[in-house]
C-alpha cells in the first residue's frame, strides 16, 4: 500500500507547505494574559511558542485579556519581539507530520472511493 520510504520522501517534499502551516498557526494564535507580568512575555506559536513579545505597554482595563498576534503594533515605537528559529524549525517538523498525514488520508480515501465506483459500475 504505502512504503515507509515513500512516506518519508513525501514528508520532505511537503516541508515547505509545513513551514507555511507553522506560520499560519502563529498568525492564528491568541495569547491570554492573566496579569501585567504575563503581558511582558506574551508568546505565540503552536504547538511550540517561537515568538515572544513584550506587550507590557498595554494596560487592559480588566484581566484576563486575550490578544491576537500582530507583526507590528506601532511603527514609530515598535513592540519588542523575539524569534526562536530553532522552535520554528521544530514547529515546521511537527506540522510536517500533520500535513503528511492529512495528504495521505486524502489519497487513501480518494483511492477507496475510486475502487468503490469501479465495483459499482
């Protein structure tokens, strides 16, 4: 059915798509802070947090507060943002497993549907 070598090869082919998925997980992520101290270390990324921002300049009226990721909040006085590229690479590898699994699931079910149609015809 599927060979391990073929799956590994497809995993490598899909790594650029996996990097896009890791980027999407970052942009879609939300941070919930329960205190002013936590706002100083707002972290984003899924499943590993690879971007940290200092959002302590924002003083919400009430806690907890949920803040979505944004590349830049103020161009004249930028938010301090740190990137951990090792964790981004790890996120990409983890997303690669998900993307490859999703790809092979689609292929598997497409083949099953095609076989069922041939038998029914």
